[in-house]
C-alpha cells in the first residue's frame, strides 16, 4: 500500500476531482506551492489564475451563484488569505456555497510570526459558515468532504480549509469518503406538517395577500414552486434584490422589487397586506426599512426559511416553517390543490384594484427626452439587445439598482450581485466566474467608474481566458449612490464623491487587449450594444457610457424610514 | 431576564472562540462562561449565563445551534435546574479577624483550604447569589483576592442533556 500513498497536495487535488470540480480560481504562493505542483500534473479541472485573490473568491462565488454548484478558490497564506476575506464575507452575507483552500505556514511555524503567517481561521471565523485548520494529513480528505457538505447544504455558505505547508508534503493513503455525517450538523429539509397546514389555511383566508420572496428561492432552486404557487392563487408577488428571477419579472402578478429602491406597488402592498408569505427572505433593513414602522400595520406572517435564526429575527412571525423552501412549497401546493376552500375572489379583486392604482403611478418613469444618456435607458437597451437572456453581474451603487429595476429577469441565477455585503469590485470577477461556467452565454457586467476600478486588473485574466464579457460602464463621474445620499441628506456637500483624473477607459481596455467603445449620445447607445453583442461577440468589450451625472435612483426609502415613506421622482 | 444556557459541543480547538466570537459579534452579553470536556472526551460542556429579552434569548439559542461544532443547546432556565459556582477567596485573617473569618466560612459552609499567619483561603460553592452574600458579609477591606469560576448548571431529576 505504501506506493498508493499520496502527498497532502495530491490529496487536495484528488478531492477536488472526486468532488466533481471542473474549475478552480486561485493564485499561487509559498505555502501552496506543493498544491500548485500537484495541480500542474493533473487534468481533471482547470485552474484560472486571477490577478488578485479577492477576484478568485468573487469568481468562484459567481460560478456558484450561476450554476448552483460549490465554487472553489485556492489562495496562499498571509496576504493571500487576507485578500480573500472580502470575497469570503461577500459569499457569507449572500449564503453562497464556496470552499476556499488557504495555504498556511508549516505546522511548526504556526504562532511564530512566520513569513506570510496570519491566523486565517481566526480572521475568517466571523464571515464563514465554518472553517478548519488541518493538523494531520490523514484528516485532509474527510475534512474537504465535510467542507463541501457544509458549504452546500442547509443555508449554504463559504467554508475555509486552512492547510499548513508541511501537511501538503506529508503522505498517507487516500480515500474520498462517499458520504459524511456529522452529529452536530443536521439541516432540516422537510417542513413541519402541522405548520404547513396552518400556513395554507391562513393563505386561503387572506383578503389582501402578498408573497415576498428572497435569495433563498434562488439558492433553494424553488423558482418553479414559487411560480406555481403565485399563479395558482393569483396573488401578488414581490422579490428582494437577491431573489430577482425567482419569479418571472415580466409577469403582471409580479410587482417588481421591494425595499429601499423598490417599486411603489411592491412596497405599499407589502405594508398593507393582511397575510404575508415570506419565502427564503429575511426582512433585512434594506427591505422593510424600519421594523417598527412595518409592524404598525397588523398583518399575519408566514415565514419559510431553511435557517431558523432568520425567522423572527427582525420581525415576529405567526407561522414559522423551517425547511428547504422547495420542499415546503411542494407540500403547500399539494394542500392548496386538494383544498375545497377558495380565496375570497371579491376581496382579492378589490386588493388588485388598489395595487393597480399604485402601479399606475409608474414610479420607474424617467426623462426619455433628455439630451444626456440616462442610465435607465442603457439598461433597457441592454435588455432588448440581449433578449433578456443574459447573465448580468453588477457592482455596487446606483448602476446596481438600475440594473435590478430595469432588467426584468425571468429566470433564477441570471442576476449576480453582492446584496448583503455590498462589495464594490465584485462585478468583473463575478462575470469571469459566470462566463467560465457558461462559455456560450451572454454575460454583461453592469458597473460604475468607481466600482470597476476596484478590480480592474482582472481585465488581464479575461484576456488570458478570452472571456467575451461585456463591461457596461455607467460612467457619471461620481460615486453616484454616495452623491445621491449627499444630495438628499447632507445638503449637497459632495465630500470625496467626485473622481477627477479618470483613466481613458477605451485606451485602458485596448491596453489589456480588449475592445473599448465610448458612448456620449443617447442615439449611440443601442448601436454600441449591438456591436458589442454582434460584431465583437467573441471579444471582451468595454463600453464607457457617459451618463447623466445628476440622475438619481427612485423610488427611495431613506434609511430608518418605513415602506410607505418613499421619495419619488 | 437572566438565562442559563447549557451547550454540548465538539471538543475541537477553536470551539470556544466560535461561541465567544458569536456573542461579541452580535452584541449579546455574557455574564459568565465555563467550559470543560465531559466524560466523553470528544465533547465539551459549556454553561453560559446571559441576560436578554425573550426575543434576544431566542436568537442566541438559534445562533448557537447554527454553529457547526455545537451539538446541543438547552436553556436550563426553561425548567428546574441546579446551578453551582466555585469561589476561592483570600481574606485577611490576623488578630480578631482570624476567629471571625473561620466562623463566617463555617456559616457559609465554606472550607479553609490554605492558611498563613495573616490569611485564609476559603473555598465556597453554591449559586452565585450565595457567593455574593459571603462577599457582602465580609468587611471589604478584609478581602484580598477573589477567584470565581462562573456558574455550571445541570437539569434536575430526569432532565438530562446527552447525545
């Protein structure tokens, strides 16, 4: 058997292969040299060399978001691990399944302030679902198996496995466990039958119902069930930023996104409903604003979530159901179809009449006659040119909200953005992850001139892998969302939100070997997009749209205010 | 409200920091925390005394359960339970004080476990309130040093936490 023994580095590679991993994003360094040597000798997966570790984690994260599979990143010890932290925290806040393998200094050097040593397990502890430090090569395979299991099950999340360099050199027999069970970790799948029955009863009794869906619907692959439920009942539905695509946005039963920049109809219906069904959503501050204001209106709440700690955290609910959202909704649908009871159609009709009045305010209208390029117009044209079928990644700020508002997603896993942490610099590496997973798909990164500069070095990775991403830069010269808050709440004192000396983005794109286009007039928007997705479809195209610098995102609920306290155009 | 939570967790390195980190990151308060391995060396038993509204305690319990290393969480204060804390207290014991300290220790069923010509070290166990009462009974100037373990708790009778 001795000749069957593998080094720790070889075990890492074999585990990734046996876990079915096809793409790994990473960056080498001293502590992971043995792992990279083992990667060099294998063909089971491709390794994508990024230009900064943060990008490796974002790319792996978006790979996971767009496929539903666990993303994998490898980084070295010390700065490799600290650079990865923003990516890990981003994945943690949005519950993305990820395994991050970090190198560590040799076991004997741990605690000695060795070169490129940091306490990776300590640093990442508050922003991972779980993490491990490997102390014995014989634990390596089982730990990696556990890491994949923990990352993907229950409420998903990132798992860090910290591997000291000497462990990657030690040898032992290799066996990848077929399954793993942990006495301390048993996520709930099936919801409680009694609670489900109660929920269905409550739903059917509703006179002003509302269905509110979140990222859990996308992560839990429950979009078909949500669609089925909403259409069976004919109830209005809304979605959080993270849940977009969980229900087909062009459908009239969909009221648009809710929350700080949600539509009037979604926010008002959320505030004034009498029965609320929350599915895989967590009532966070950007969604319901002030919980006290939200609770002023009496309503009964049913909440389905795989994570019990998300239930009754910010808002007390009446019927909590812990379980996989798809399974629970399946059960609910069965009961609804078998039920002889019907929702009160007259009440429902009156509710819809009210909703249509809100909807008639057309809160997403904007000035279509402007001589300046309106960012909303760019997104609408992007939707048209891509037939609504593109994967859209975004960074964080105004452009992110416009993309969410004006690109009606009709499928899950197409809208890839950092919702919880709000990480600028996410968009471009995320687009890389998506394009690697879906080589033939249209992938666009909607970004701002602030965000894009936070990971712009990845244009080089895109060149190496010939990724035909379209970078849609809505360039208003300002850190737009900061500028908007300063305009509204800081008496127009624009402190440090204006960037002078921006690079010539066309030349910059060309310097990296890509196509750059500058668009200054509204009439040139569509032709540029058509070129990007047509003539240059196999190239990365970087389009610098010079947009109206004073445009704001509406509606807007100021921080700390309630859902019915929106600022409108 | 004061609550006393009992946890069984994997006896892994870093497990304690996951729990204490959770409390500090989410702004929960810890009055005391004790931890040691159980008769099964792969498991540690932890007792946490905390304060909070019912909502906060519910969140704390859920968040603790969410930690991968945590096998079981029980709010002992949900039923009947016993709690004990150990205190070692070094007191001045010279002159008149020598007899008085001995008497006080006896009244509180403490044991004098170390003696010097000027001091006694008294070992006391009991609920935290009893230890507080002892400290209040002694002239503050006579207290030289106190060491308290924090509470350990266990359910009464058939109330057993095991896996």
